């Protein structure tokens, strides 16, 4: 454990696109880092770039760090990294804080809460809103569930990532809020696609149409950082895949069902994303639903002729 006033050591489990972006932001803030990834080569490549070290297992990562951030694909990945003899909880020391930033169900960390409490280990869910670009620049929004004292201890690792940190309540509330935010994001993504394709079909240049959408009353930061994906999808790197979008929408549907809600727009968004990801296209960015709409429009016109 670090001495008072010393910089805490930050561990990061999961060095995919978002995890790597967050590692760069924390490195830029001057905090010492230790990295782990299921594919060790990815962690080693990032460690070489940043001049830091890697751990062989999640347990060793937790033993080496004061604050551990996890950014993983789904509930199963989170459970696998936290649990077991090589998991984070096995290696964490009293006073360590484990923070999951993944988009998962609100209950996934709850299964570890009693063991963490008994070991004196802090546990927070703190999913993020933003892109890889906003992660790298430290401009994410964080939604935190868990104990306020644990959040205070984790702040040195979270503040370099975010312009806004919201403490929403007990463990699980951060994850629930992230699904609520993503409900809005997926609705906006679909609306932008439909508005853009409608303008194109009416004879308006795609770039000009997008500029108007971004400057309109519906303009939002999302339209700024997804601009390239909508205007030039073939040449723009994938930021968030259709497969991940479908996973999140299934989580949204499950949460809605658990609280007795019907979300018809979210159901429609999931169906469109499923169609857009067929034929091996699930790795494409989820902004490519615009291309799916263009195809549907063309097919419907052919049927009328």
C-alpha cells in the first residue's frame, strides 16, 4: 500500500480500445501503472509504449496496485476476472479499491460485495459515457455506484479520466445509469441515421445534411465525435461495434423487464442493429445502421416498380 501523500499505483485489467485509452490518460497524469489483459501480447505492447509493467494474472495485478480499474466486454468477463484463485479479489489487499468501468448488468458486482467487504476491499461500479477520444483526453462522464469512502480513495485514478463524476448511490446504481444513458445514445444513433438518410434520399448532399443536423436543436456532442463514422464509414476506424451495441441493448431490455417497463424504441433499435450486423458485419461500427437504412430504402423501392 502506498504511504500517505504518495501517488497510488493504478492497475488496469482490459487493454482493448477503451482500456488502452484510459491507460494513456492515467499515464499522462503521472500515475504509475500496471497492466493485465487476457491476451498478454496486447498488455505488453501497451506497456512498452507507456514504459510501464504488466502482471501475469488479475490476482497479481491487484496485489501490485492500490486502485484497479477493469474495462471488460461483458458480465462473464467481469465475473471471470474478479473471481477465483487468480482473480482480483484473491490478490487484493485491505484498502485496495476495485472499480469496474464496463457496461454490464447492475447485479454483476453484487455477487462479490460480501467477500470484498470482509477483506476490507473497496468495490465500485463506475461505467463511462464517451468515446476512445474522450477517454484519452480525460473528458469522460463517470457514473458511480458504491460507498462514498471507496469513491474518495479511487478518485486519484478516476479524475484523470473524466470531466464529470456522479455518485448515484449504492453498488449497482452506476451500472443501471449507464444502461439508461445508452438507451438515449442508441435512440440518438438511430435518429441521426434516419434523418441523414432521409435528407440524402431527398437530394441533399450528405455532408451538408450532417452539418445541419449537428447545428440543429437536436445537435449534441455525440454528433461531433460520430461525424466521420456517419460521413465516411469505410475509412473510419471502428469505435463501438454493432455486436457490442446489440449486447448493451439486450442488457437494457433485461433491466427494463426487471423493473416492469416496456421500451419500444430500444426494442426497435435492437432489431435494426441485428439486421445491420448480419452476414458477418457485427464488427462494423454501430453508426453503419445508416447503411442498413439505405439498403432497406432501395429494396422497398425495387419492390414497388
